[in-house]
């Protein structure tokens, strides 16, 4: 089977200089040399997909400085990418509206600050699994990149209610927000989001899987978000069926994805016959 390599990108760049879209996801043989050809010849490039390219690093991203028309960049799970690479992108790709950095675990708040200086028109930002980002970076991002509509912050474990307060104040176009596995989030943070002036009209999706501190109070805070069409609540241990029922009364069309572990019957129920819950296998 033919393998896409740096030579492939060289031939593509030389033969198709007007190319606007490239998808090199999962191409393990692409290195700095391949990105050199992209940056040197593909001046009209608008969309670059480079998911799980193991050799994509800061040097690769530095070659995108010539791609000033770039609008969509996906670097999902490019583990070698660091702050220096994101700074290079932000300094030249000012038209970016979509950026995925999920799984780029080396990134810090330095990257978020860089985005606020060069990519102020971002609409979608995916940062799942970037565990080094803090409230400092998120709050600066919210103040300046205030056109954001969709944000994925799953497993951004240092995120707190303080950032959600900034989101409520500054992100007036926010439609979709994933906070799954953000274990420091509480009802207070959700209260900020639910009481934002723009929330009733714009907020459509919120994901709160594995947020152990949120309770039914969070659902009450969201009951005024009239456009809310979906909420994720898997493994939220303090959320009850009654809380979900009340939310559905306020928002009849909402889709609620939740899971409640079945209660295991006591061993003594039903005389001497052994009982076990239906979800378990008897070995």
C-alpha cells in the first residue's frame, strides 16, 4: 500500500499550488520537511487536518507562517506540539475560526495567551485533555476571543467556576460547551452560565459528564436556557431523576443523556434465594 510521505506533499504542493484543503491525518511519515513544502507553495490553503501525526512538532507549525488564509486547523493528538508551535500559528494565521488542540498535552497557558493576540475571531476551540491550562488562560481567552461559539474543555482538570463566570460575561455567542471530567466545577459555575444574558437564546448544548460536584441545583440554573437542546450528565452522582424530571418540565424538548446505576437488591430478599442485580454476570 502506498504511504503518504514528505515527498508526497512536495509533489502535491508543486503540482497543485492552488490547493485549499489537505487532510494528512494519521500519516506517520510526515515530518518537518513535508510542512516546509506546504508553507512554501500552498499560499491559498484554508483547511489543514493533521490529526495524530506523530512527527508534527513546533518546527512543522513554524512553516505555516506563509499560510495566512488558513481558517481551519486540526492538530488533534499531535503530542509533539508545544507552546512555541501555537505561538507561530497565532502570529501569522489571523483568520483561524476553527482550531483543535485536543490531546496536545504539552500546551500551557502560554498557548492560550498567544491565541488572544493573533486569533481573535475563533469560533470553535477544542482543548480536550489539555490538563495544564488554568483559569488564568481561560479568563484571558474569554475576554478577548469573545466570538467563540463552541468550546470543548473535557478533562481540562484545573478549570474552576471562576472561568465559567468569565464565559458568562464575555462569551455572548456561546452555543456548545463541554465541561466533562472538569471535576472542580460546582453549581455556582453553572449558575453563572445559566444566568448569562445570552444563555436563553444561544446556549444549545452543555456536557457535564463526570462532574462530581454538580447537583440538581445546576439543572435549576439551566432551566431558563430556552434553546438548550441537549445536556450530558453521565456519572453525575448527585443528579437525581427528580431533578431531570423538573428540567424536562421546564424544557420539554431537551434531550437528557444520563445514567443511573441499578440498585442491587439485598441478599436476604425473597427468602433464602440469592439475588443479584441484572447488570452483573454470575461467575
